[in-house]
C-alpha cells in the first residue's frame, strides 16, 4: 500500500533524521522531493511512503501527530496529486 503526503519539516539540522526515525521496519520511501521553500523556518516535502500493511500508516501518523509534525495526505486528492505526483 502506498500513500503520498505533503510534510512540513522544520529548517534545522536533524529534522529529516527525526522524521525517518518514525518509519517502521515495513515502511519504505517511494518518493521524496523538496517542494518550493514555503517559509524561513519550515520547508515542504512531497513524500511517498509504501508499507506492507495499512495499519502501519496509523502508527506513523500517530507518531507525527504526537511530535507536532504538520502533514496532509494527498493520496485521494486528485486535484493536488495531478500537480505533484
């Protein structure tokens, strides 16, 4: 199963590493692209994540929520997806 997200990452050393630590052993990054810099303190990333089981997404999103990450699932949003995927 694969989903696409727009993820807002802080513009600081280690922010990407922090995110990667939330991925589980069955999760894989299928796409990663920095989008136009949107703010001085944050940057947006298009990320495609593939995993073996749907419940793995629930675990990942719970970790992102608990740590204050901002994201949007664009998998089912055809308007947005056609421009970035």
